[in-house]
DNA sequence: CGTAGATACCTTGATAGTCAAGGTATCGTC
DNA sequence: GACGATACCTTGACTATCAAGGTATCTACG
C-alpha cells in the first residue's frame, strides 16, 4: 500500500542480518520469511535484496555458499559472520533509538516507546 | 551518534508536517524543536531540511510567509495546508505500520508494537 | 509435448533523498 | 572588531531503493 518504500532505507540490511540470526538462508527465502513474518507488512524487492546481500558480503558481515534449497534447486546460502553479529547488535540499537525518537514525535499518544537502558 | 542517518529517509517530511501541526514555525525553529523534543535523538541537517521544505511547498502541503522570528530576525514561516494535514495523517499511519513491522522482526522481545485499528 | 507458474538467481538505469561543505547576512556581546 | 548564534540558501557526491528486464530449473496440467 505504501506507494514506494523509501522508509526501508537503511533498515533492509538490519532486517536481513536479523533473519540470518535464525540460521542460514538463501536470498529468496530471506525475502519470503520477512514478508510472511510481517503478513506482507514488509515487501522485499529483489532489486533491493540482492544488491544488499552483495554489499554485506563485501563488508564481511555475511558469508555465502552454494547449496540446494528445500525444493532441490540450486541456491546461495548466507550466514552471519562474527562481524555481522556485532553489526546486527549495533544497528538494532540504532533503530530502536531512532524509532523511539520518531515515535515520540509522531505518536505521542500511544505508549509504545522503547526506553534505552 | 548514528553515523549517517539514512534512517531518516522518507521520515523527515512527516516529522516536519507534525511539527507544524503545533502551529506556524520557520525552518530553523523546526529543526531546533525536533532536536530539543528528542533530546538530540534526531539531528536535522540544514542541507536536508530546506530542500524538504521546498518540496513540500511545491506539492502544496505547506505554505510559506516571510515574517520576523522571536529574536526579531527575518524568517520564513511555514504552516500546514489542508492537503498537508491529510498527508500528515496518511504518512503517520504508514510509519506506524512500518515501525510495527520492523519492530516485530528486530525487537520481538519488547512489547512495544502498535496495532492497527 | 508444451506451456505456464513457481522457484531462484542476477543486472541495468532512473530516481530521489540525504549529507558535507560551502556561502550570505544580521544581531549581540566581549 | 571579532566571534558565535541566528536564519537562510546552494552545490556536488553519494547511496539505496525501485521498476523492469533477463536466465534457468522444476512441477503440474492439459
């Protein structure tokens, strides 16, 4: 529904890292999982997904390995590196702080704000 | 703290609209207010602020008028139009939905999710 | 047999928004 | 008279997203 998801800017990488925290996955599966998990609240475009995966691999946050998908097709599986794990922690904190700040402005009525420790 | 705020992408306009909901303000004052209100959790760069104001004026979401600031300096005051108000409502909903989806993935532990009516 | 749809990958070009870094001008203060 | 705060504005580079294309394999259906 949201015309174009520029809101995703900078968040997609964190979402991918988080997805991989649950175990190794291939790209297509990462997208499906995120969409399923949010009941299509998030829509992951392949034109954003794959470039994001390459960026993160280049930076050493994730590692790739060719394998076979659940359905027996060839698929490239990604897994978190140690560097990726610490990035995930860092970026999750950043997002929580950002979301809290924006929520404080935009949604002052709802009591949904996350607090920093 | 957050290195570069690409998270702001698409959110800045909504934040500005929301700021103007509290009454007419000039650009510089909008930035100060947002930073104060979030205890510098948000940092508004002028290179993002002014272009955003022009975009929104061009689209008819806000209207500008020259006046004098609290300190007697010349300043351009912006106010919400009817179109801007409905945009604010629409974009606030979009953000709430997006933030809820991302929070569900990234912060499953905290019970901070907003629900749609 | 062939064709359609789902799976799974990848690339290109356009677009748009942010940022860093510059700049102007006024006012008050030390 | 120099500095810092107020208040505006612009430029160029960057970066991530998206739309829209493409390849290949497998299954299912008629």
